[in-house]
C-alpha cells in the first residue's frame, strides 16, 4: 500500500499534464429560447444606439474641426480649397456622364444584336462595370431564347402529314359535314385551315 500512496497523478503535480477539454463552440448569436432572443435583441438595439450617438458625435466634431481649419486659412488658401472641391465635383460628374454614355452606346449595340431593351441595358451595364460573369450569363439566356424561338418557328412551318379520311378536304367541305363528331375529326386533321 505504501507504493500506491507515493504515486502522483498528473492532475495533482502539474497543470501542463492536464488533458485539453474541447467544448463545442457556441456563439452569442444563437439564442436558445425566446427570452434569450429578446435579451439579445435589446442588447443589439442598445449597441446600435451607442454606435449612432458615437457616429453623430464624430461627424459633429469633424464639422467643428473643419470650421476651425477654414477659419485659420488665408483667402488664397480658401479659394484654392474651393477650387479643388469644385474640380473634384466636376471630375465625379464627368465620370458619371462618361459611364452613362458608354452604357448608352453599348445598349445600342446590344439592341442591334437582337437583345430586348431590358436585356440590352443589363448587358451594357455589365460590360461597362467589367462584370464578365453577368455578361456571359445574360448572353447565354438571350441565345437560348433565340434558339427556342427559332425551334418553335421551325415546328410551325413544318407541314402536317396529309393522311386520313379528311386530309384532302377544304374548309367549306369540312363545315358541310352534318355529323358533329365527324366534323370535329375533320377539323383536327386539317387544323391549319382553321388558324
């Protein structure tokens, strides 16, 4: 028994030998009950209000600093600053107009290719923005629609086989048939006469 009492376990001698216990991660965003969800919502609302107040304070401080800075400027520096701001606004407006002009030009080209107006505008915008994936998806959609329309047109133009009892009749001959069921069969066989 003396031998067993002198044996030390890792838990009693050193914390380095303790096995790691990995708990399943739980996030604060996962409420377990409705009460927890309501509490979490209240916390988020309070945090949102704090952030809004901080943002308002920061923007008012920035405005105050700008006023103080502008007060220290000389007339020439103020004029230069206003000129730079006006130039920046003109540059921004010019960039917007160039973008709109490019979209308009590309829209006209896509309309010439047979796109409908909405698809042409969407494709032109994707082209100007450099969104190649959206452009290719749109092109695939338009091509698929065109192929489907051509197939439908082709099926309509294929003449029906003239077989059956009523195949060689005219519209007047079919309408002259007195038996209602026979007339329906004749119309069904010669549907192209009634379109």
